[in-house]
C-alpha cells in the first residue's frame, strides 16, 4: 500500500476554513445576543411607559372624585385634589 503524504497546503486551508467557521459562528452569536438584549429592553421600556400612564390615570380618576389623593415621593408626601372640588 502506498503511503499518501499529507500536503502542508491542504492542512493550512483546512485550518483556515475551521477558523473562519468559528469566527462566523462567534459573530452570529454576538449579533443575536445584541438583538435579544435590544428586544428585551424595548419590552421593558414599553411596560414602564404603560405603568406610568396607568398610575397617572388612577391618580387623576381618584382626584376627580373630590377626595384627597396622597402622593409620596421619597420621604415626602403631598395630598392633591381637583381644583374644581375646591370651588364647590
């Protein structure tokens, strides 16, 4: 049986192809991770915006019933009431 010699160029090409595949896979993974993080951040921001809107609607609705509504920020609390209720 004749022995086949392994050509150095073929080994180099094979290694370069393997390294290219690894590099493309790594880049794809990083891009996917960035896309996923951006998507999750957008969802979080939408949820926060909805929460702010609902809080404002709830406070305004409670104030419109002519009852004082306490608002606390940090360690400070204020009571709000609709101006129309003061004129009655």
